[in-house]
């Protein structure tokens, strides 16, 4: 089968090679999926560089999120061959989604309705699952509260804007550049701030009459995380989602105490299958009601390394989906 493989650590365009790879066999608790479309994200870039939290042994095939048809199952799997699914792949073992066929644990595999196109489905699972768990569960976002979403034009951020709106929050977003700021407004943010040239903390405080944001959704990390303490409300919740900036930063205890706020970690993969299945059902309802839709850009399978570079350079709005 055709597959992209990372042959050494470095930038995607330099270390990814397209070639033939043996079709993987599903182990116990795994399914094999004939891939119809695969989503791209910054963690794929970090894996290429060898700086991700989970780094497979070289050579490996990246790609965390796919949609396709189950064509084989491992021991202990009660899922019919021929089922149409979305899944988080077995990328940690090197059998990711940038291939004609990929493996996925059954615990991270979900059915999808016939009315959801492959391109939507490929961009749906990780961003919306992360956003919903972060906001509804970990952040306890209440109707009428103010939500600040950093990286609002990215894959996860664009999902968080929509989920926040669906939960009844007033949403403020940050992004870099006028095109990405406009995208946040189009997604439903009532205010969008160009973080490249404006002080977001000052603007958020002014927009909330000094109260600050009740919940801050932060997939960026770095200095954005630290600066967020300047505009968090009393009893606010700062959600640590990821670090697209390239690094985590530690919260000073004094900042947490004197702002009377909480720093809340979010990792959806730590929840059990029953909880994640319920979350998936809630998200499918929101999708069916037209309240959430993946913002996406479609590319060809051959263009994956170039598109990963565009992600790093912030040339992409929403999620990038490679169609096979």
C-alpha cells in the first residue's frame, strides 16, 4: 500500500517519503481501516521533528485522525467489517492515517451517520471531542458566561468557538492576521482580536467591563498562557489544551491565588469508552442540528508534507483534510 513515512527527524518536507509499506495487521482490540480521508494537525509536525509527547520509532507513518471503512478486525473486536467509522489511529505505534490503510484501537473508533461527508468526518473527531470535553466537562462553561478562545482559526480553536456558542456562551477569540480574525467572526465569535498586533488581555478586560473571561480555552501555550492571567475572571478556569506555540509554560502559584482562578488540564484520551461514546453522541446531535461544522481545507494525498509546512506557517484556517 502507499504510505507516507518519516525516515528521520526534521521538518516534514525534508523527512517524509511516499512509498510502499506492508499492509498492517490489526492486533487485539484494533481495527484496520481503508482510509477515505485523513486530517492533518500540528502534532503530526511535532512527531516529524521528534518533539511530540508520543514519538514512534523511525520509520513511522503519522496521521492521527481518519475516516474510512473497516476491512479487518483484531481479536476481541465486536464491529462488523464494512462499517463506516472515524477514528484516532494507532499512530503511537507508527501505523497512522497518512496511508491507504491504517490501524486504530476500537476504543477510539466511532460510527458516523451516512449524511456526514468523508471530508467533514475526517476533521470532526479530535477537534470537537477536545472542545466539548474541555468546555462542558472540565471548564464547566455556563450559559451566559464569557469564553475566550485562543487560536480560534485553528482546527481545535475553530471547534471551540462553535461548541462555546452551542453551550450558550459569549465567545471572544484570538487569531493572527486579518483573514484569520475574520474566520473567527464567521464561526460565531462576537469579538475577534489580532493577537499579532493587539494586547488581547487589555481588549478582553475592556469588552467585559473589567470582569475578564470566565473560561479561557488555550491550545497555544507559551506566552499566551501566561498573559491570559491578565484577563481571567474571578473564579475563572484557564484550560490548558496544547502548545501550538511550541512549549508549555508553568503557572506561577501567586497568579492562581491572587486571581482566584483555576488552571485545568484537558486530555480527552484519558476518559473511558463509555464517557467518550456519550460525548460522541452529543456532538453528532449538534452536527445534525447544524450548530457545529468543521472548518476545513481539502488537499490531495500527495500534498501532505507541503500542507504540514503551511500549518506551521499559519497559512491554514481550520482543519486540513487529505482526500484519498
